[in-house]
C-alpha cells in the first residue's frame, strides 16, 4: 500500500463526562479499527483517539478533490 493512500475514519475519545467524536482522513497505515492514535487538530496534537470505523482506501488526489468540492459547496450554500 502506498504512502499516498488515506482512509476516512470515524473515531472517538472519552472525556470523563462524555465522548468526543471526530471524522478525518488519516494515512492507511494508521487506519486500523480499535487502534488508539494521536491526531493534529488546528495545529495541536490530541492523543487518545480510538478508531471506530475506517472507510475504503483513497488516493491523496481524491481526498484533495473531495476537500476542494466541499469548500466550493460550503461557499455556494453559505456555510
């Protein structure tokens, strides 16, 4: 599997009184269901994220195109 492969993952981390959920594309080599990882959110590393679901592998170009499409639709819809 190439380094350019990513999987969209749904993950969570427990906060004591609740649970925080996050979805992001991460490199395929780290995208294993049940694995605990650290991720970078807004330039800060946050540890303790457990991967609940991992989607199919996608090339980095597909991920970037998806991100650009989302930005375009957000602009059109006013989000």
